[in-house]
């Protein structure tokens, strides 16, 4: 146990047996279960907003979130004598969600829908809404499109182009056309109304629902069965658990009554915001599809698992299609290039660019299927 952390440890009412490091944090084995200690660089208002979300999930009997542990004087943020700030959170033994594993992916999609159903009508005030709202996607798309044009102009004017730049220019037109079309569709959609309704009804997005933040707990799980979504996990029948009230509320609202898998934990709500929740589904789905070469079966599985808990409206379906149409990964590669040393581009980035070009036809096929169904 590191001596420099002893001062922080003493401020909590826990007994620590051992510690070990993980990415950017310290895991503590304690008499009250696994905990995670990490330095804190955000604001007090922000952490209080996150804590409201985590407490709401916990109070609705969704136990596997990294709820903040208060110190001996009841504070979330703990300081040492050097004014370094820390937070302590509940943590869980398990593996990150495997995006190539069908059962993991289906479980994670089901889990996301259930979290979304719980994170509605969240008890936050107007000031918290104002300071924790997601941005306007139309403005974001337009800004990114300008960046794409700026980089294209910069590369085009270069006399001697490197491997990355030649590849970039060869594929630019197709990706830029997708970006423009997605922006046009978004501008002509009901997006603005959806955003207003999500804000009014206090809908919360996780903001970073990726495999890093979904922990598959150490239990035995059955393979995914597309004909029976409840067969691939050790699920809980809601009719005999504290979830009953939520199940009845979903039924009253015309939503399907779910069977919830409790074999995973959801962590790191530090990017959570008030907004349209389907953006989380988009982020998760894009990552899965990229990892699996835009396999239609994976896409269908994600949509079925999510819809089994929280069916998407027509507007949400169309927005999901638009978000998937926008070439976000191409923009990210562009942005990295533009903001780094342009005389030398890492081979990894060249491979990423080649990769999205190679997946282009498979993605187009998947989008065509979605367009027929959603639009």
C-alpha cells in the first residue's frame, strides 16, 4: 500500500486489505467490497449531478453502478494536505464487455435500454439541466463538415503528399458526401423537437456507453439465443422483485415489460448529460459494428435486445440512421491529423483510414437495410 495515499485512506470508514493499480486509478480490496480511488479534476457541481443519477439508479434497485463513497465527514470529494482531490467509488470484479461476443453485446444493449428507462424524469433543477445538457447535433455536424473541407483544402494544396494524405484524398469525396447528406437529413428531421422534449422530461444519456464502461460480472452466462432474449443470462423475473413497480410503470406507458439481466455493471457516468438517449445506442452500436465489419446479424441483435425493453419511436429510428450515416470515424481521423504533426502520420492512423475504406461497402449495405426499415 502506497504511503502517499494513507492520508486519503484514513478519511474513509473502511478497512483496506490490499491495493493494486489499474488504468488511471487504484483498486482497493476492503471490508466493504471493491472500491476504486482516483484523482478528481472536475467541479463539485458536476460530481453532485453525477451522484444524483447514480443514486436514482440505486434507489430503483439497479445496484451495479460505481456509486460515490462519502468520506467520514459526508463529502464526496476528499483532499489531502497538498490540496490534491480524490473520489472513492464502488467497483466490481469482472471483464470489460467483449464487442465480438454475441452474449456480451446483447446483454449490454438490454442493459442500456433499462438504464435509459430508469433515467427519465430525473430530479434535477433548471441550473443542473442548463450546465449538463448535450450540445446541438446540427451545429456539431456543420462544424465538423467545415473542418473536413478545411483539411481537404490544406492537403490539396500540398505539392508533396505522404501516404496518409494520398489515401485521404482518394476517399474524401465519398465520406464528405455522407457527412453532407446526414446533416441535411438531420436538419429536416424532428431533431429539435426531440431535443426539447428530452430536456423537458429530464432524459439522461450515459454519454460514453462503450465496452470500457460495461463490466461483465463473474457469473456463468448462457450463449445468446436470438429467438429467446431472456435465455442468454441469469435474469430476474420482475414480477417477484423490487423491479415490479418499474415494470408496471412501463406497461402503463405502453412499453414492453422486460426481464432484466443483472450480470453487468455500468460505470463512468462522467460524460452523462441531459439529451436524446438514442445517441447512447448509436455510440454503442457504431463501435460494435466497426469491430464486426458491419455484420447485419450483430446490428439486428442490438436493435432487438434494446427494443425488447424500450421500443424506439419512428423519430428515434430515423435519428439513429442519421447518426450512423454520418462518417464520425473519418472525421476523428481527420481531426487527429489536422491537430498533430503533419509531416509524419503514425502508421496506426493510416491503417485506421484504410480500415474504414475497406468497410465502406459493408456499412453501406447495413445502412440501406436500416433506411428501408426506419425511413
